[in-house]
C-alpha cells in the first residue's frame, strides 16, 4: 500500500480538496486518516474531524470520522501516549486498511503536532510514507516557501515526493519565471492548480449549518472558512 502524507505550509491551503481530486483522478481503492485533528465537530454526541467527515461523506467510506483521527488536544494525547505508544497507535491505524493507496492528511501546517510526533514529517517517517507538500500564494511567496522547504526542513529519512502549488494566479508567468528557478534549486514540482474565484465562496449548506450551530468546525480558517472551496469534487482550487 502506497502511503501519501499530504502537508501544507499554512492553513486553509486546500489539502482536503487536493485529496478528493487525487482520489477521483487516480481511481484506486484508498483509505484516509487524519491522525492529529484540527477541525473538531460534534455530531450525535460523537467527536470527529470536519475534513475526515467530508472525505467519508464524499466517498461513502465505511470508517467513521472517529476512527480516522487519534485525537485533537495536545495535553490529552500527551497524557494518553508516550512516544512509543503514539507511534504504535499510528501504525495500527494505517496497517489494517488493505487498500492500494492511503492518504494521510497533516494538520494545519508543517509544525503542527511536532511536540507529539504527529507533525507530517514525523508521521511520514513512522509509517514509511511519501511526503507531498501543498503551497499557495503569489509568485515570489510560492518561490520563498518552496526554497524554505528544500533548504531548511530536516527531511532525513523522509521520502519527499515533491510540492504542488495551489491557487496559482498567473499559470503562464509561473511556468516562465518560477519553475525555471525551482529547477535550479533542485525542487521537485509535481504540478500546479490555477486559481478559480468561484470556488472561494462558501456554500448555502455551510451557512445554514453555521446559523443553526450544527456540525460546524471548532476551528475555522478565516471568515466563514471562505478560503475552502465550495465544491469538494474540484480538487485544490
């Protein structure tokens, strides 16, 4: 089973949407986990992660959102597991799925969960996964983030697959100016996704749930979570 650990340089970059798009495009049997949840939702007296719930709903997965996440709170997880216990729990979570592909979604940024060993790099090391990093922003910021990842992240014993750029405003300019520089820096670029304004708007369903307090993420990324695409079926835009 190939394991892809999907991380991002910041929050609200589009990891979940990228996973939806990749899963649909690849057409393989796949599993999904988000070991360290960061978007808690309460539903029918159960706690789950909003992204895990979305993936499960879109693909009709038999696993419940609770099974896809180890926990949410640093202090609680620190109390429940020592380093070896946490690693064992993580490996148990990903070992029984029996799929061709496993998507492992990281928390809100590359450092989130590092004190617990549940940041994306630690997870990739512990499960033997391949790390894919999603970056968004404007031209030079995209380049800054990519060079930072390549230069300063400790990728020792991590299978670094490469980076994908999301919400690229000027794709042609990006190819001409920035891809050439990234090639010089030895940065593996897997692809880019163009900016689509229509996918930055929230859905009526989300607003209804917000108004009635049902199933709304505990932590919202930006006003009304407006940076997340309205349509999960169109990945990463």
